[in-house]
């Protein structure tokens, strides 16, 4: 049993964790639709802490239509408690 590979597991070092985070951020940058909002937010947080280039999914079109409806209703959309779409990682 002493030769079992499960007993030889070591915690990854900081450099390995940073490499994994950089890989995950790069995957997000290439295809943000493959991630949930929560995963995107977590990656944004990690990227900010590690100084990595994080490109949040653009929601410009959704924001445009929300602002159009909100303007057309003289602000009623916000008055009813609706909030416009936020970029991933935007708090």
C-alpha cells in the first residue's frame, strides 16, 4: 500500500496554481460562453489578483436595448427594480 500513487499526492505550489489560473483565464478569453456568470466572476477576481489580462464578455448590445427601453419609459425600468446588464466581474 505504501507504493500507492494516492498516498504520494502533493499540494501544487504557487507557480503551478498561477499557471493553471492563467490557462483558465486564457480559455475564458477565447470562449466566455463556455463559462457560467459565477465562474467568470471568479476568474475575473483571480485575474485581477494575479495581474492577468481578463477580457470580460461584452454585453454592449444588451446594455443598449436596456437603456433604450429605460429611456423610452422615462426611467420606469429602473424604477421598477430592473437593473441593466453588467459585465462579468463588474460589481
